[in-house]
């Protein structure tokens, strides 16, 4: 990133990019005003600092949920000469942080052209699975009607499927883990904080509720400035919990296979299918709603260079849901082979691109919430419930 410098409290602060330098300027202005301190976690965390290193700014950017409330509440937002636009600038810093902490660093440029990269990887993965299915199976199997337990594995052996997806998923976990470790170190946190159950519990509650996506209680802002019309929180919940239900479905199916010797596909009433169906609906309705919400968002708050990344990730989730549900409905027809290849290709492409797209935002945000939980406790002490527990006689 291009190194820049900005004046802070009479000294010169060096930053790795213009976006970080601008974020430093805005945090200095906001620290002098503090009107927005009740809106979200960013401003209380900001107020504990008088100067901002790059790691601090990356932390604050990933703590920001982009609700937009501060933009509409700020007396210095455009067209004021101070040009305070916290949602847009922190979105720019956030997007840069994903690339900055990516592993391996050689693949960091994928974030800059993520939409194209995801499209190419997804198309290539689908094509590869289609070709593989047709090359290793005769047309009678590929385009025939396969029914009953183990029908999927007549097209691709379970061992082959497990090795392919296990390797892709393992690579994604390693790449994500090393990137998150770099972020954690750069923001100046310790292993002790990360291992603290109390901080993690607070961060988990905040993440699952999307506590800081409510603009201090009013809700997220759209281009009309009316939070009552915005449904981003609902669509985020549908997407996240839909994804987790799909993951649970795959996990239960894995236990069925290895513990009980039961092979997919399973009856419609069985637990993996019920979980997968509900999850599939979630990652169809949720992403469609997010696409609509993004279209209604005030363009002044968006970071233009991040739109391709957001759209590519949302469309990838939508593709997983649509192909999965189509496979469920048509699995007992001659279309099963083609739909299975398309769905597996979409899943494989998703795994491969996970560390280099918008998927990472949830993980970085969670770590930022863990750190904020520590800072909040240091500022305010134990919660009222914790104080009551400590006051009880042994």
C-alpha cells in the first residue's frame, strides 16, 4: 500500500495508505466532538486513544458494522468542509485490511478484483466437476435416474469427494487462520485475551445479535435516511443462520456416514435434509434481500472499490442455496447428475475463494469484538450480573 503521512497532535504519523491517513484524520475530528459515542462500539473504542497507529485503525474499521447512523447524525458530514464520512472511509480501510493480512501475500491482489476472480474460479470449478463426472461415468449413469441410498456416490466415489473437499476446506482454514493471526498481532492483542472465555462469550453474543448494526437503536440507514425501511439486520441473520444450518447439515451427514454407515441422499424428513432445506432457504432469501438493501444504500457511504467483493460473495452464497435446493427437489430425476456437478462445483469454488473475499469480514469483526469486550471491561469493570455473582457468599 502507498505510504502517506498526516499531522496528529503536532507530530507526523506515517500510514501505509491514503485511506488509513484519512481514517486517522476523521478519528481525530470525531475524538474532539464525541457526539456519536452512543451509536456503536467504534466511538467508545476510539475515545480510549489519542493517536492511531495502522493496527488501531484496522481494528476500528473492522469493529464498524456500517450502519450509517454516524453519517446522518454528524454535523461535519458532506458538504461540510471537514468532509467527515466515517462509514465510507472505514469501509475502505476494512477492505484494504483484508488484503493486507491475506495469506499467502501473493494472493492479496485477489481482493482488488474479487468479483472477476470469484466468477472465474466458480465457473472453472463447475466446468471441472461436469467434465469429471462425464469422463468417469458412462452417459447411462450421468444422465440416468439414480435413486436410493448411495445414489450420489455412483457419480463420484465418497472417498474422492471427501479428499477433494477436505483438502480445499483445510487450505481455506489455514489461510484464514494465518490471516487472522496477523491481524490479531498487528492490533496489539495477546493470546491471553483471545483465550479468555468471558471476552469470547460477550463477543459471541454481540455477533449473533448483530448488536452494533442498529445505529444506536434506530436501525441501519438507507438513501432516504429512514432506518424503519432498512432490513439489513434481518437479511444478515437469514444469511448467517442459513449458512450455519447448511454447515450443520453437512456435519450431521458426515456423522451418519462414518458412525452409522448411512449414505446420502437421505429421506426428506431426515435431519440432514431438514437442516439443509432450512439453511438453503436462508441463503437464498438472505442474499436476495442483501442485494436489494445494497441497492437502496446511500452511495455516499459506500466504498466503490469494495462493491465487487460484496456482490461476488453474496452471489456465491445465493448460488449455493439455489443449486442445493434444486438438487434436493430434482434428485430423483435424470437431472441429478448435472445438478450435483453444478452444486459441488459451486461449493468447491466457495471453499477456494473463502480467504480472499468478503467471507473474511465476519471473522475479523469477531476478533475486533473480542478486543472491544476486553477494553469495555477495563473501562467499566464487570457487568452488573458479574458483580452480583461476585457479591454472593461462598
